[in-house]
C-alpha cells in the first residue's frame, strides 16, 4: 500500500519535472528541475532496495553533475543566450518521432513482458546488505570494467582541462 | 502491488521525454540535460530488473552508467565552454562548422 503510494508519487514527480526540464525557457530552471527529477529517481532506487545507488545518485548526479550545469550556466551567463526561438526549426517532426517512439516502446513493454518469463529465471540467494553485495560484485566480477571506468574518468578530467583552458600564444601560431 | 512493468513504463516515458528534449531544443545545455534524463531512464530499468531477478549485476551496471554520465557531463560542458568562446553561441542550429 505505502509502496504503491510512494511509487506513484515519485513517478509523478519524475515525469512532471522531466517535462519541465524540457519545456523551461531558462536553462537555470531546467537545471533545477533536473535536480528534482534526479532526487525522485533516487527515491525510486530506494524503493527498489538499491541503497548504495541512492547515495551515489544524490552525490554524483545532484551534487556533481547538476551543480556543474548550474556552474557553467551562471559562469558564462548562458541564460542570456536562451533568448530567441526556444525550439529548433524541425521541432514538429521531432515531436511526431518522439510520440511514435513512446508508442512503440510502450507497446513492446506491454506485449513483451508476458513472453519474457522473469519467473522462470534462476533466483540466487536473497541479497543482504546492498552496499556489501554490490561491493563484492564490483571488485570481483566487474573488476576490469571498474578499472576501465577509472581510466575513463582520468581521460575525462584531462579532456575537460584541455577544452576549457584559454588558448595561449603558442596555440595561435 | 508495484510490479516490474510499472517501472518499465515509467522509464519508457522518461526516455521518450529525454529523446523529445534532445531533438527539439535549441539550447545545447538543455540537450545535455535531456541526455541525463535518458541515462536515468536506463538506470531505472537496470535497477528494476536487478530487484526483480535478485541479481546485483544490474546495480553494478547502473554504477558504470553513472560514471559514464559524469565523464560525459564534464567533457560536454568543456566543449560547450570552448564553443561559446569561439563562436559566441549555444544554439545547436548555429553550430555548423562542418557544413560545407
């Protein structure tokens, strides 16, 4: 009962704020609505028993990515550049395509799940201690992807520094 | 009773909102935010299946998706800043350097 109530509440917040992200004229408002969506998704993760991901979602997404967006928008006062036409010239086609995509995905989700037998799958032992089990999975089964992800983050740091530094006299030659 | 299907439909709706945002908006920052929405839809799917199958692998994948999203945001915003310095625009339809 409470689970259903919470799910519908969080789902409504997620969808409404996501629509606000896409429709808001000011990028600062978009970023703040994005934060609302991300927090609601974190609540959904909690509902699904993924406590570690809830914490990661709030720290990395809300505390990192959303703040980075706000920082860039405010630093370069990019909201001034939000003036003029809100939508790209081909927005009508895009909305038609989006609606078609939504209909297709909903149809496949609706029809497909009955053929995809979830109950027939082997069910391992109940996960106890979400963070602990996730830690074991990350450091044993997924050790190589974990290390590759760390290299990816290093490259991202280098790339961000390279892109954002001021061009020096040496570059202009 | 909330089933897997509820979560799948929610993530479908979120994904479609993100796709519409990427395709329709002119401001490149909002396009980036829409991409974050799409990644969140994927994460909801992964965690919902992880919950359904009692397998932690989906959550491990979601951690990697969040990692890639963080890297993508850093690089993407770096590109936006470099672009803004050089072209004085953040509108995707004015970024046509490669157009002959």
